[in-house]
C-alpha cells in the first residue's frame, strides 16, 4: 500500500497522480474522508458532469450486483476518455473486498476507482488489501487535532481577511473537531457573521457557534451521563437536522466511557476521590463538563462501565456492517445507556 499520512496529503495533492488508479480514503472523520476523496477526484481531471465518465456506487449497488464494480471499470465510455468510479461504502462489504482484490492484482488502464470507507481496523475489509497491494493508494482520515484545527481556522478566516483573539480562538477550538466538514461550515458561518469587523471576539463565537449542539455531540453525551432521556432526544434531533452522522455520537460516547474506565480504575487502585482523578486525568475536559464526569464516577462501577463499553463496541460494529440501520442501532444503544444512568 502506498500510504499517504495526514501531514503528507497537501503535498500529495501538489503532485500529478501518475499511474495510480486505485484510491482508498477511510477513517472515523467522515467529513474529512468526503473532503479528501473530492480533492482526489478533482485531480483526476474526469468530467464530473458527464454521466458516461462518472459512475457513483454505494454498498447497496454492490450487494445487488456483485460484479458491478468490475463491469463499470472495464466498460469503455461512449466517447472514450478517462472514467471514474466513485464508491461510498463501509469498506467491509464482501463484494467490494472481492472486487478490489481483483483490481489490485491488475489495475485498470483507463479508469480511476476511488473508495470512501469508514473507520477500518488494521487488517480488515478493503484496508487489508491495501496493506499488501502496492497498486492501492490509501489515505487515512482521523479527527482533527489542535494543529489541524488551527490551520483550518487560519485558512477559512484568512479567506475573509478576519483576525481572531486568542480567547475567541480557544472557544472556537472547543466547539470544533468531530467532523471536518461540520467544523469548516461552522467557521464559515462565523466568518459570514463577523464580515467587516476588525477582530473576532469571544462573544462573537459564543453567539454564532455557541449553538454548536446542532453539530456537536457533547450535549448528547452529557445527556447520556445524566440519564436525561428528553435531553438526549433533543440533542439527537439537532444533530440529525445538521446532517451530522449519528455515528459520531456513538464514537464520542465510546471515548467518554473509555475515559471513565481509566478514571474509575485509578480511583479503585489508589482509593482516590472523583475530583482528584478528574484533576489529573481530565485536564483536557472543558471546565463545565468536569462536575458531570465526577458525578458519573461516583455512580458507575468498573464492571458496569465495561459492560457499556462492550455494548458500544457492538453497536459501532453493527452500524458499519448494516448502514441502513445505523440511526436505529445508535439511538437504541444510546437510550439503553441513558436509562442505565438514570437508574443509578
């Protein structure tokens, strides 16, 4: 596999694609996956408004017709020229894995194949093929870190010639990061709101990005920890309305319970109070969320936390393999954990 790391991607875009025909873009940040796949598509030079040159497929298309991908790749366009087959799937579908395995052994000459996949573990799905085939270019997309977020903020605000104070930048950073497209859209909304101002202040961020619950999963996770069923449903409605994938809520909830697992184990081993553990292991938490985490540590035992971790891992696996039921699986799982929190 020719792997393109996150910090190498911008440099990769500056170079010609060369003889590479097969591209795999995968990772937990679906917005970033979509954005980078689109950038590679633009590099191919294929006419996206020509139905004979561009073919878009998803998991259901491949399941209904297992040989569809190979047929499309080997079909010559009516007027000749390069062809692009653009696929959106989880990356674990057997038909997709089998087709990519065949293409990796004998890459096409006149077609590009670009696959957008989900968060694939090492050695699974189409990523397993990419790890052994040099003909596949793989781009992993993980949630933006502080450096990437600051770069994104600088780029988007720079387009509007806007400056931002350090406190406003910090507040903005706290509201971003779960999904690249959602983060970019929030920054652009802020830029539009502040157009014509000399400086973006913290109050501007709070006014326009303060309702980040519409795209952020924090409110949903807080509702789960508090056992607030109504609050969870309200947060999920906002997330759904913002077109943010509910998968991100499951992922964030998993990370939250992994942190609780670490903290609770530290409490039990060292006989510490929740406030002490949060002070040492929860330094990155927003100050408004620390009391909620402390309260959860008082009521959740280590076995109970690990039971919910297993539930979340199962739900994430099912949501990847049965994408049509993703929303239902996620909502059922989150409600179950919320009810457990309420009982405690």
